[in-house]
C-alpha cells in the first residue's frame, strides 16, 4: 500500500514541470561547482606533488561537492515536500485517502517514500559526477560511500521535516517557508557557540545538522551521527502521523 | 442437499436484507464551543436509501464526515457493517465509499489512471481491478472520457468521476454528499436512477437540499436543523404528512359560508372569489364526499373540488424554520445557491 501511494506521488511529481526543472537546476548548479573544484585541483596540482602527504582527489573535489549539494538541496527539498499533505488539504482530496482502508501511517510513509524516490533519482545524477573522475584518477571509495550515506541521511531528514510541516497547514507556501526556516535554523544553530570557543559545549552542537554532516563527508563515520539522523527522521514522521490523527479530533 | 443449500442462501439473503449496515449512536461533534451535530442517532439497513435533508450549515456534511471517518465524533459511536469506525478503521472503511462535497479527484491524472489508483487504495485484488474500473465507468457514463485529464473535464463529469470512485470497490455503504450538484438535468436523472439501482443491494446515505431529489431517490428521510434530527420519516409517511388539510371548492349556485362550515371536520371557510372557497379541515376527516352529496341534493352545481397539497417544501420550511431569523438564513442560503 505504501508503494502504491508512493508511486502515485512520484508520478504526480513528474507530471508537473516542477520535478523536471528541479532535476535540471540542481544538476546544473552542482555540475558548475564540481567543475570549479576540478579546475581548482588542476591549479594546485603542482604544489600538491611537492607535499609530503597531499590530500587526495576525493578530499579536494568530492567532499566540497557534497557539502555544497547539501546547501542547494536544503533550498530545494521544502519545495518538493510542501505540497504533500497541504495541497491535498487545500484541494480537499485528503478525504479520498481518509475514507479508504489505509492507516495514517501508510499515508505518511507512502508520501515520504514517494518524495524519497525523487531524492534518490536526484542523488544518482549527482553521484555520476564524482564517479566520472574514476576514468582519470584514483578515488577513496570508502570516503565517497561515507559521504553518500551522509547526504542520503541528510536529505531523508530534510524530507521528514518537510512532510511534518506540510501536515500542519493547508497552505503549501507556508509549509515550504516553515520547513526552510526550521532546516536553516538547525543548520546554523551552533554558529554562535563556535565563535565564542573552539570547544563546542552545550546542547546546540547535538542539535546542529551541520555538525553531524561534516565529519561524515570527510570520511569520519561515527554511529552517533547516523543515529542523530535516524532519530530526526523517526521523530518527524511520527509527529506527522500524530498530526494527521489530531486533525480529525476536536479543534 | 441441494434444497438445503438453496434454503440456506434464501434465508441468508432474507436476513441480510434487514441487516443494519450503518449505526450511529448518540453522536455529537463540537467545533470549539459550537455544536455542529447534537446527539444524533439512526440506523441504515441494507438496501435502504437514506436522505439527509437540511438547510445549509445544519450539520449534514459534518455528520457524513464522521460516518466516513474523516472526522472523529466528540462523543457517541458509529459502526459500519458492525465495525467501529474508530476502533477498526480499516475494516470499517473497506465497507465504505464516500463522495465529499468537492469530488476528491487528482486533476493531473486521467480518468483511467485515477480510477486505477482508487481501486488500488481500496485494496481491490489485481485481477479484478480492470473489471471494477470498467463497471464503475459504465455506471457513471464515463466510458468516452477514459483518456481525458480530470482537470480538463467539466464540473459535472468531475462529479461523476467522484461517484465512480465511491462505488468502485462495491462497498456495502455509500455516502454521497450532494451528489447531483453541478449536473445538468439529464445527468441528474441518470445519477438518481443510478442511486436507486445501487440502493437495491447497498446502503446509501445522501445529503441534499434539493427536495424533489429526496422523493425521487430515498426510502427514508432525516431532516436535520442546527445539528439536531427534527424528523425521521419514511417517504410514505412523509407523503401522508403532505396529505391535504384544505380543499378548494367552486359552485355555480354557491351556498352560504355558514352552510359550508357546517360540514364535518371543516374548521374555517375562506372566500377566494365569487363561488370559490377554500375550506380548511382537520386532516383526519375528509369532507369532500359529504360536499359532493350535499351539492347534488341542494343543486349547488359543484364545478371544482381540489384537495390542496402541502408541498414537501412547505413541510420542510415548517420543520426547519421555527423562528424568523431562520427564514432569513434560509432565504439567504437559497440566494447563494
């Protein structure tokens, strides 16, 4: 049932120009950044060969690309998730799902999996760029894998937050803006702490999305970082399901 | 052995004829402090078409949303085919088809794609999907529209797609919120006969504020006003209420008013024009036979005798508009319609 709902969600996405333009624009932007990094690498190649323990191709090109892809998609994901429930509420099509023999959990997971399908398609095209470097050099596959896991988890978290924001309003734009606000807040939440001291203390570093992302794309795989993302996703999906239930109750 | 079997099936169908499919018990619903539905209870049996009638804002849609699980009742219990809508929502909803006020269609899909999706979310087995879709399209007259985008269809056709969606899994209970809104007169007739046809082996609850629709399609009527059930009545009972309590009579040689008021059951006599009167009488006693006999005996030359029927509309106004402000509200509502 989840996949039935997910496939409709994905199909509807591709029936509108939104999905295609997002794919094209993300690809263009990341491609441009990627080329910039390759250019930079070629410029510093001579100096690198003089170094004793030079950073590799992966560190110099792929980690920055992943890092920038995260920021670009932070801007894009809210636009994908904003319609999920909010638009169904506004067009009053949610009744179709609510009066069918489907549980709330299936509705939320169906929609979530649908958008994640699109995110994976996007990721696949992003991944093609680093892979193309294999034709001319050696890559640290472990580091790429770690970065890929990080980016996947990050986008899955963005999507989960977006789904939740979409359940609390019937205005897609409000859903998009609040998702964007929440994600950006979690992105910058420990910046102030960083200025005061190098040694981050308090609760903010735990909350920061960035703090858990940076080590992973640099190849430092900590289970606590992965757990952070998994908890983040679960929390927002559970909240969405609760929210959908609560909509039927007393206002 | 075979006889036994037929007997059992006959017995079964007999029992299922009277089986209660929808049961609503003491259900209320508040929006904030505003009580939209106030302690309503009713049952719907298999093969029965129940009409919910009431002015705008009476709580019809809220009641329907609760029956279909789109809203949770503030208190009370609703069961569909003996499954509680809140405790066993999946079982209850599998027996339920719902057409909300706005047909819940995805405008970016074609009719076929949409109905395929609906058959999937209603868990119709894969092998039966094609048949179910064909049947639903045929019943709603959508065959020529299969490949059209729903967003490009007219309101009437979108409404039909909405009905097709509600009946696609052949549910025991079909709930239709104003099913004929936005249709042209021919389509209205088609949909009404479809509702009658479906009413043979399903339970149907429909809401409307078009009064003739009720007499055309329903077996029983609930009149709701301000969230309360004012009247529960079969169509036959309602027609009895419609029975006249006044007569129009005309004579060439009219008798005096006094003579007319002497008849059994006559309460008052109004003179309409020369020789033409309106007689108000108690509903239980019909004085027309006496009048005819007296007219022959006294040579009054009766030329006209017509029982004046109260229209359903008048009854409806009678029941729902007890205060002046109500009438204001209803007329306003009619204007907006």
